């Protein structure tokens, strides 16, 4: 039963993840559609306004993600915290440390 609940949660989380893309596109469409009503945004009356705004937003998102991964390091810290909280991964890391220590002692003996 526990495995079924975990699998259900994983499926739900993945579905929610992909639904966020749809929500993002709908948000762009609604925002730009409402912006076209103002005189200041008359340039949005063209045919390709949605594609241009989408690509610009995608570029900003990619730039933000790149900065987060390379400069801020929050993703690495988050992954490290998750690894410490996961008992199976923690045990694997402890085993890896033990193996590395044994290899080092073997190298010193040679």
C-alpha cells in the first residue's frame, strides 16, 4: 500500500510539473491579450506577438536558471540537503566514504 501511495504521489507531482508549463503559457496569453487594449502596447497587435513574448520569457527563465546553477549555488545546496535527508542515499554515501578510506589505506601500504 505504501508503494502505491508513493507511486501515486510521484505521478501527481510529475503531472503537476507539466501542468505548470500549460499554466505559464495561458498566463502569457492572458497577459498579452489584456495588454493589447492599451495604446502604449500597440506593437502587440501583430501576428507573432505570442511567439515573441513566449521566447523572450523562455530566455529570461533560462538565464535565471543558469545564474542560479552557476553563480548562486542554491540548487547544489538543495540537492545536498535532500541527500542528507534520504536514508538510503545517506547509507550509500557512507559506504562510498568507507570504500575510499579503505582504498587510501591500501595505497599507503603499497
